[in-house]
């Protein structure tokens, strides 16, 4: 039993040892996301994103729910959320590195700025 606990903790911390996975977690600390949303947010292809989500799921950090053809991911529980916040993971996301990302992660705050920029580009 003691060995199982150590293995689970090691798996948890190994899952946190990747920049892309930390980015995914930082977004999920805000709210649930469809797996497909992480491609533009992480600037990684869908296959890579799926592999990272699998690692986080198997480390029991995430839970998933199938909605039609989409898989929605969220943080597994409130205790896991608290641990991730204490570790500072909510502060690591490279938000708004491009206008496409802004439309996904902070749509309400940036939509007007993006539209103004697009209008300027057309003129």
C-alpha cells in the first residue's frame, strides 16, 4: 500500500514536468475546455495535445466527460485544484500570444480589440 501511494505521487509530479501540460492545466484552472480548444492555446497539433491530456488524466489530475463528439476536460476535484493553485500553475499560461488564442481563452476581454485590429488591417 505504501508503495502505491508513492507511485501515485510520483506519477502526479511527473505529469507536471512538462511546459505544455502546465499550460493546459493553467487554462483548466479557470474552467472546463473541450480537448479541441487546446490546439490553438498550446500551439501544438491535436495528436500532441491528446497525448498530454492522457498523461494528465492517468495521473488523476483531470477528469473527462464525453459530449457528443467532443471530450470536455476539467480538474478532477477541489483538492487537486487547490494543490495546483498553491504550486502557482494558474500563473503559467502564455495567454494571448496570438489573436487566435485570445478568441479562445479570453474572448470577452479581447474581442473588441481583435475586431478593431482587423478593421485597421483592411483599411
